[in-house]
C-alpha cells in the first residue's frame, strides 16, 4: 500500500487589518484544494498574521521550520497558495527557499506549480521571475501610497500619519510587547533596571515584532512605550 504524503500549509497576510479579511480563507482554500486533488494529507496550516512580506522575522514560519526539523513526523512538504505569500521581497524569498532546501524539504505553490525548490535553471528562473514581479508590485504600491500622501499634503497642507492606538484597537502583539517591557523593566530590590536596548533584544528573542513586522530596537520600543503603555 502506497504511503500517503503528508504536508504543512503556510499562509500569510501582511497587514493587521487583513487578518480578519478574506486573505486567509482564500489561501487556505487553494492549499486544501491542491492537497485534496493530489492525495496529500494536510496535517496543519501555519498562519502568519500581519507580517510584512519584506521581512525574515516570521514567528509562524520559524515554528513550522522547527517542527519540520525536530518532530520526527516525516513531513517534508510545504504547500503555499503562491510565491508572494511566502515573501514579496526577492532576497527574503530566496533566503526562505534556501532554508527549506537546506533541510531537504519540498515547496509547492497551489497556483504556480510543482516543487519550486528544484535546482534546474528553468525552475530557478521561474521562481525569481515570480519573486521579481511580487517585489515590483510591492515597491509600486509603496510608491503610489507615498505619491498620494504628497498630493494630499500639497492640496490641503497636511496629511495624517499613523494614529495612536486606543485600548480597543491595541493589537495583541503590541499588548504582549508592552506587558513584557513593563515586567522586564520592573526594579526589584538589589537589581538594576533593564535598559530599553536589553528589553528590545529580549522581545526579539521571543519572536515578537512591531506592527510593521520589524525587529524591536531601543528607539522604536521607547516610542511605543511612551505612546501606549498607559493603555495596559
């Protein structure tokens, strides 16, 4: 009897506002459809919530890679909807691909075809073309948003920036980071207060990241603390 191939799925949306949208549902439907059509047992789908496609800081991706490498379940296949869900930035995409290849795993795009980690020149070219297109789309989106802001500023003399969170809109990841910051900076008898630099490193080690998907630094942590710690 032929053994059934097992696989993990990986889905990602880039903005906190997209977490409750149809992005996850669409991606999961494509992955499940591919798995069913090809007789694959989809064991689990890892969800990356509100993480930019231009960063390698991926808590769900890291969790999936650890599971692939350490759990002894024999799963060697990862299914994504399409390559820009893995990453938009070509360099980040190639870095993740390198990690998967190094571990001897296979990557399949439900909409773009079979194993995308093959060594042959044609497959590598296709992967890089898809990545370059996604990278261009992302760059143009950013450029158009910037142009729109400049046009509004020129027309009205002002342009709203990022608004501060309220207690109701404070993202869970930010709340966790703030709570950890408060805990780590609490001064106990005989102890010195941890610096924001030290706390930022602890948050990064925990896999936490800013709402923009970036690693914490002393500067952005101090800014976030000043603006939002009273919401706890």
